[in-house]
C-alpha cells in the first residue's frame, strides 16, 4: 500500500493562481487576512510539488516567488493599516 504525502494532498496547490488572485482583489477587509494565508499555503505546497518532482521549476517557480513576494507586501500593508487605525 502506497501512502500519499500530505503535502501533496491539497487541491489548493493546483489552483494557487485563483487563490492568489482572490487575495489580491478581495474587497472584504475582514476576509483579506484569511485569503492571503490560504493563497500562501497553496503557493508553498505548489513550490514543494515542483521541487520534489524534479521538473522544470523556472517559469512557474518564478511566478510563485513573485506571488509570494506580492502577498508578503500586501500583508505588510494590511498590518500597517491596522496598526495605524489602532493608534488613532
């Protein structure tokens, strides 16, 4: 019996682009943090799949790196905004 690696079990890793886009264009500020986290998880899982598969990581891997960078920036902006509104 073959056991599946739990890192590869998520279907979220297959649709990381959709989750990433949903996080970028979320209009409900209450959902933004969870959408960012969900997209980050899917991106990381997909990066692991590509790395473990030993295939061509260049094009999609670069897109994943760029998406993670953008989500990190978005998360930082969200935290700054939250901190500013709490300080006021």
